[in-house]
C-alpha cells in the first residue's frame, strides 16, 4: 500500500477546502473525520463528491488513518479551538511515533498552543500552531498561512504548506515560519483583531453615507477607492455586498443588524489590556459588535427618545476618503505595535516585513496598504518612524475631525473612527492630563508619583490633606 504524504483531521468547511487544495497540488492525502451522529457520512460523502481525486484516501478509524501516512507523519488538525483540541491530541498520541508532526490549523489561543507544544516536545512529537486566513475560498485556492513551532519541524512541512498557500506579487508563498511555540497562532489572533477594525470602519462609513446615498452610490464610491492606494479585499467585497439582490430586494437591507463574533477579536483586546498596549480600535470594534447584539433594547430606547437626525448632511467623498485612510493606518499601527511588544516578551524574532508580506494575499486583511507596510518594515520597526505615514496622518487629521463632527450632528455611532482620532491626538500630545490621575491615586491610595524634570526615577508621596490645609 502506498503511504500518503499528508493527513487532515476534520472535514468541516475549511478542512474540506484545504484537503482539495492539497490533493489538487499533487500530494497523496489521507483524511479523517469522526463518524458519530450527524457526522456519520462525512467522509464517504466527501469522497463521493470528489471522486476525481484519486490521491485522497478517507478514514473513520483513527489508527488506520495514522498508519496510512508515511513517517515522519505530517497531520493537520482542522477542528474547533478549545478543549476538543486537547481531546484529539490525547486520542492521537498513542499511535504517533518520534518526530511525527501535528499541526493545529484552527484559531487556538496562542498560550494553549504554547502549552501543547511544550507537552508534546517532551514526547519527541513536533507541534505546529498554524494560523490560516482566507476563509473557504482562500483555503481552496490558497490561504495565507502563519506556522509557529520550531524551525526544524517547519522545514519538514514547508514543501506542502508553501505549495498550497497563496502567492504574493512576486510569486513567493504567503507562508513563512513566524517564530517558536505559539507565535503562529498569536499573529493570527492579531490579524483577526485588525480584521475586526477594518470591517467596522467600512460598516461605520456605510452607516454615515446611507443617510444621503443609495446602495449603488456607496458601492460606486467604494469601487473607485478600490482603484487607489485604499484598495483591499474587504473594500472590494463590501462594494459587491451593497448591490447584491435577491428577488429585486437588496440583500443587505434584509439582514438583521446584530453582528456575531467568534472570540478572537476579544482575545486581542484582553491581551492588550493585560500588557498595557492601547489597541483601542480593535477593542472599539469588539464592543461595537457587542452593542449591536442588544437589538431589542436598542429598538425600545430609540422609540423612547424619538430622536431624528439633525441635518443629514455628510462630508464630501474626499473628506471621507482621507478619514478612512487615516483610520486604517492607525489600525495597522496598533496591530503591529502589540505584535512587537509580545514578540519581545516571548523572545520571538518575528520579521515584521515578512509577516506583512504573507498578509498581502490569501488573507482577509490583504490590501495595498499591507504591501506598503511590508516594504516599510524592511528599514523601520514602527509605522510612525516613516515620514510619509506621519505626514499622511497629519494632513488627514482635519478630515477625520470633520467626519466626527458630522457624526455628532446626525447621531451616527463611529466607534472605531473616534478611537483612531483619540489615539492619534493622545500619541502626538506632549503633555496629557495624566498628572491629575497620578495626584488622585496618590491622594486616596498613596500610590506615589514622579516629578517633571526629575530623571532620578525617584517616586514621591504628598500628604495632601496637610498641604491643602496649609494653603488655605
């Protein structure tokens, strides 16, 4: 019996698409899915629908599946993140041999991946946490892939992963080794945080523009922007979404305004809060989704206040364009800033230029801006170090301020635009009112404070009651 070169566990949407991608690229493949309950016929149905692929073998017995793969075995798990990953690993481990490689292609939390990597390392089994972006279409035609683990195990699977991945403008694979243990899943988590903000920015623009513009008009604006340096996958599909019809009705007008989420955006925000990095746009985007879920309460309160939009005048398209460019730059700055900080803490040597390069195709946040950022990171470590970026933000500040003024007049919520503006203003303000915060903390909790022009790193405490009384 000829052995397979690769194995895939889990034939959900992404697992099926990746399996066909692997097989289409000429690799002999074994696939496995459990056969209980509603999943009884998953493997047989998959094989019958894709019988033209003679290089795919299907299994519902885990031991037979593992035995069918050549050593060292290379197995990709496409299963739901969480406890089920540990359960599957425990199920697989008795049948695995030294130097076999397990790849988790789901959206696992990076600290879980780090733990699993360390546990399996003690058993001489390699573990790769691989972020995969691109959705069903990307998985089928070529996703962006972000593997972390150790470089030796990556080299063994690289010929397959790099073959099935998307290709950049120079035909290089949108796949590269990120860094050790959980780094791959970490950068995928931040990728998703950036994605949350990018989606919310477009939703907010739609909310503002729809006050005075038709779906077709908004779509045309987005299509025109997509021919410029604002070009992105999300901008393109949003333009298409706006004009899609079903039975002469715009589909977008029939969709309930309650946004769902799978948690990866909130993971980014929680981590940012823990380590003190202001990813304000990601967090605003997460909360915007949460707010949308209170549909019944929102409708009730909207009837109680009986408010109407005050003027329904929106800024011109050029102002909107500049404000959108401004906010997108801030979003990417915040995303790469948290990547830089966490990489330092974990001793991960993450190449930001390479990371942004593999995000230029195949993934959801691919864009012309990402192309520019990849080039910028070849010589700089921070977007704000680039004069062109800084001047673009400076010249666009009046545009985003104009947009926000209009949002107030029309009672339109622009969560992420506000976050972008506030972050920029704070980061470019020499003296913030945080001295009041420090004085308050010292007053009620004796938390101490530092003094202006004192470079000794000394902390001071004031007996505020005494000093206030003496000043009366």
